[in-house]
């Protein structure tokens, strides 16, 4: 059971004794995340290119980050939202820093399928953005249902996503930063980008919380973030 929001540190300590939980990163008895796993989520802004699109990510999707993010998305562990929100904000800031000045930029997330919403009851990326003090703009909607991407290869992911999103309205004149949780093959963010461009929007960048690092990256750069 998760503790109620807004409790003080002392109250959380008492809650941990009365209603023990496990660290979503390592399974040790603790509140949400132990100190070691929280430290493992220290962000490191990193850029990579996928099909000509520059993507900024804050974490390597492996180890502690993979376990915590999996528990947050599919295990109902929303108590990890605060620890994951910081790295996502770092990725968004890194992406925005590369964008020329101009009109305001809208943050757009990948809309959840109806099935995912029924199972979770929340939108993971929008929840993290709210914890970061950021507000997404809902410009896209799903068209039909897509297959779960887990276990699909690169080509299969692309076919599964293609044509699955459409804009709610004309996006002419809007500058948009796409924000997602995990970058694997890039199929999802490329579909988001396609749908936004088709509606007349200008996609100025992509930011994700975590990235599955490629063994032989084509182009990348890193910057240490405190």
C-alpha cells in the first residue's frame, strides 16, 4: 500500500513501520526508493539520433532505472513519480536548450490507449510532467488499438505504430517538443512526429526519460548534470 500524499518525513517513517513496502528499484524494505537506488537515478543528459530525429534522454534504460520505471508504469508504483520526474525535467531542459528562440513550445506526450488507461488509471508521462511543474498540451488522439510493443522487433514496432495517431485539430504555427518515457527503437516518437507534422505542427525536438542505448550509436553526445 502506498502512503498518502503530503506526509512529512517523520510521518513517512512511521508509515513504513506500520505499512511496510519495498524499494521499487531493489526490493529492499523501504519507502518507495532506498537511498542507493535513488542515487542510481541521477540524470545524465544524453542525445542520440533515431531516423534523423535528435532525442535527448536523462537515463540509461537498464538496471535500477528499468526496474523503477517498470514498476511505475505497470506495477502501480506511483510513489516513484517524484524520483523519476527530476530526470525527465532534465531531459526536457536539455532538449529546449538546443532550440532557437521564438514562439512558445508546447510539450506533447503520446496518448495512452483506452486499454492502457483502463488498466493504469493514469497517464505515466503526464503524471511525471505534473510532478516536474510542467504542463503538457493534448494535441493527439489514438486511432484504434495498437499491440503491446514489448517483445516486438524494430520493423514490427514501426508497423504497429504507423498511422495510430492523429491530431485533434490544425497545428499550423505551433512549435512542439515531443515528450515520452522510454526510447527503444524510436517507432513511437517517429509516429508522434509524423502525426504532428501532418497537421501542420513544427516538431522542434524530442525528450525522453530513459533510452535503450544502442550498441553502435551513430551520433551521440553527453553532458553531466548535477
